[in-house]
C-alpha cells in the first residue's frame, strides 16, 4: 500500500516542475559532479528515483543530500536541458518542511531569521568593519543610487572584513560613487534558498527589495558571487543593474588603468562556481590580475567551465559533508603548489575561507598565499 507523507504528496509536482520524464539517464550529470566520487550523492539516481519510488521519504532523507554544493555542473552538462540541481534543492525544501535538516543548518537558518545573517552576529555590529572608512550610509541620510552590497560573511568574518575594506579602497581608486545600507543590510538569502528554506529566502528577498526601493537604488556592486547571483537572478528586479566587483574593476581598468604599482609574483586564479560556471564571468578577474605589472599569470588545468568546486556553496559552510574523502579545496591547494605559484587568487568569500583552511590542513602555509583579488590590487598599488 502506498504510504502518503508530505514528500509523497509532492511527487506529481516534482515530476512536472523538473520535467523528470525527460531524463534519459545518460549520467552526464553525475559524471561531472565534483562530490560524487567521494559521497553517496548520485544526482542521476535521484532523477529516476523520484519517478520510480512510491515512498520518497527514505530515499531522500540520507545525509548525502546535504553534500551537494549547488555548483550547477550537473545542470550545465545535461544534454536534455533539465535542471537536476534545482530538483535537489526542491527535495531539500521538502525535507526542511518535514523538519529533516542538519542541526548546524537549523542554527544558520534561525540566525538568518532573527538577526538577518547566518553567523549568529548582532545586527548593530554589521557595519563595524567600516568604522574608520567614513563611508556614505543610506539610512544615515547619505545619497547615492549605487549600492555596495557587502555580504554577511564580508561584514562579520574578521578575515573577510579585510576584503571589504580593500574593495572600498579599490572603488575609491576608480572614483566609483557608492553608499552602503549600514546595519540595515540583511542576508541576500542565497545559501538560505539553497539549503531549502524557501519561505525564509522570500522574507529576506522582500526585505532587501524594500530597501532598494526606499533608497532609489539603480545599481548594485557585490563582494560575493553568491549575493551577486541571487540578487541578479533570484530577485530579478526590473531596471536594476547588478554587478560583481570584478566586473566594475575590470571595466575601469579597461580604460586608463587607475591602479599603479607592481607585484612580482606568480598568480593563479580559482573560478568561483557562482561567478564562473553560473554567470560566465571568466575574463574579468583574469583581466584584472594580468593588468598588474610584474604578475605572471598561470591558469589551472581545471579552470573556467571545468573549474573544481571548493565545496563552500549550497549551505556547506554550515553543514559537514557525510563523506570522509579529501576535501576538494585540499586538492585545489595541492594543484596550486605543484604549479609553483606564489598566490592563489579568488573573488569569493567562501572560496577564500575554504582555501585558507585547506592551506593549513595540507601544511602549505609557507608555500602558498590565498588572497582575494581586491587584496592583491591593494598590495600591488600600495608598494
Ligand atoms: S544529464 Fe540530464 S538526461 Fe542525463 S541523467 Fe542527468 S538529468 Fe538525466
Ligand atoms: S550541483 Fe554540483 S554538487 Fe550538486 S549534484 Fe550538481 S554537480 Fe553535484
């Protein structure tokens, strides 16, 4: 007898929404999945199990469903144009509705609900990172139609606060007028949505859109590819220009380069999934790095569309992976060390944190620095 549960009630909706009968089980999705070799997560199998199983619950309550980093490789590789990553997020949404969710993820979601950030940090400390910078702050009456959207991680994490400060320096160097929301900025909701908490994501989305309207914002520049992606693609606000900072800086450098100085280093660049694979911003970060006199730029073998995920997305900053294999960030660090580079550059708060941790766990602190592109620029033009 078919047992009805919240998940089973949704089966027809899943079949239709994700066009699951269109899947011909070629396996290209799983073949490209960066975690499938070390986790029980098998995205091809999930596609067919929703079709075949009567009782969905036990199939999808395994820990491995939280191993997905929402890198989107599976979706990009599907020859039928299906969206396996979105199915997985849809399944997480059902699990969240049932209350089947890892404890650490619950903490992050509760914090986002209570404080507007997933880091359990006080709302009135959100702009402490900028205390000495005399920024324009819209709620304090300052004016600008360009918003710098800082990101929870860049605002609160003491390591990432340096990236936010360096970005401010870079934006000032190119004479880009901007203001922030100060303590009124709230989480963009990118990771909240990808952990399956659609209702909370909507609440955050509405809160941010209300601020955009209140302060007549026409253009946004974001520190994080995750904020950039979600505001641009998930919010979909008419007449709003949303850019990642690498786009803004690359455009400025395309004219008369406003940055001077040099850096005699060998640098490689890691494409963050939410910038590269998901939004095809591949050239701008490379253009910035190559424009610095003295820099020798070398690419990873696995770069651009084939870049290896760092495992920081899809809520993985808060959820431990179920597998015990080497972390992909550690593989990336070993690759960089073998290439003989001095600096591994990236342009994403989560990539920076996962790589710096992996530099420590692989014992490569003396051999390799991990830096955000803004930090490299500031170091180069400060010398
Ligand atoms: S790549 Fe697409 S068609 Fe092939 S198994 Fe995966 S979801 Fe199905
Ligand atoms: S989004 Fe990435 S990690 Fe998740 S199933 Fe697809 S390929 Fe694997």
